C-alpha cells in the first residue's frame, strides 16, 4: 500500500483540532496499520482459494488450502495404528500366561516336583513378558505422539489469517502449484491507520503513549483533508543522532476505510 503524506500536530493540551499548521507540526507518512504478505511453509497444488481481494476476514479464517490427500492418508494410517490396542493386549495376555506358568512351577517346586532351575526359568519368562508389555505400551505412546505431530503437520496445508483485516491481494488460483514460502495472500488493516513521523527530540521529551495527536492527510497535491484526531502509540527509545529526531507512531481511526 503506497503511503500517504500527512502533517502531524502533537497536541498535549489542545482539545480541538488546530486551525492551521503551527510550529508543532511535521511532515510524515501514513501506512496501513498492518500489511502482511502470507505464505505457507510447505509447497503443493492449490486445491481451494477461499477469499477474493476486498473480502473482510476474521482472525484465523481460512484463506488457501493445498491438496493434502497424501498427507491425510498417512495421518489416517497413523491413527489406525495408534488407536489399535492389539499389541498391548497381546503382551498383557503373554504376561498373564507367564505368571500362571510361574505359579505352577513354584507349586511343583514346593512339592519337590520341579528343580530350582525351572523356577528361575519361569521367573525370567515372567520378567520378559513384563518387558514386552512395557515395550508395547511405549510403542503405542510413540504412535500417539506421531499421530499428534501428523495432525499438526496437516495444518501446514491450510493458510489462515493471523489478524482481522481485509484481503488486499490473492496471488494464486486453484490448480496452480505454490512453492513453500511463496506469497499467496496479502492482508491489510487500515483501521486504524499508522502515521509515522520524525519529531525533534526536544519536542518529544514530555510526550507519552496515549497523548492526543492531530493529523491532516494530503491525498494528492490539490486535496488536503481536515484535521483528524489520533493517539500516540509508540515513541522510539533511541533518537537519530544525525538529525536529532525520534520516530513517533500515531494510530489514526479510519472507520470509513
């Protein structure tokens, strides 16, 4: 968005717009409050374009979707494996059987019908079965983690708006191939506008965020708007040593866009 020219008057005590530019007036530029070029971190085929230039969008609204059929099939496979309890149940059954067999051997040993080695072997089989059960539970937990990661990866195939704003540009169409990190949609916020102006440092020493500021927009060489009230939203912590000026931002309401 091309910035506009503006005259800024910082008014710490005035409650009305100045009648004309005075000593406390400086030239600046006006920009969109936000101007974001959005992209996806993965590339692929564009399957859906959900917005057009000029459309208002809410924060988190979907804008672009890529073809995610292959990735979704992989997630479905992970879900099938992660939700299956067969491995854990099988290992549990082996452990139950090992405990039964160990008890039988111990009973036989008590009647001198089994030797100490048989008891030791039965104990080891029970221990191995316990380890197999723990391993099966660990593998299932790992699959659940992989599933959560896969589901998170699926979100990378959809571009959502990080802010509430207006669609300025849509740079792709359905069926086109989109490269990773290639700009797909541009979102702007023009209410409020942001006025940027460099003010002499000595005139900013008593300035605070939230102070009133009056702005006069120059649309073109022949058209200058009325004074409009804004509010100081940022004062640079460091001044430019060469010009002895500090950058000041003013948020200017723009409900009529």
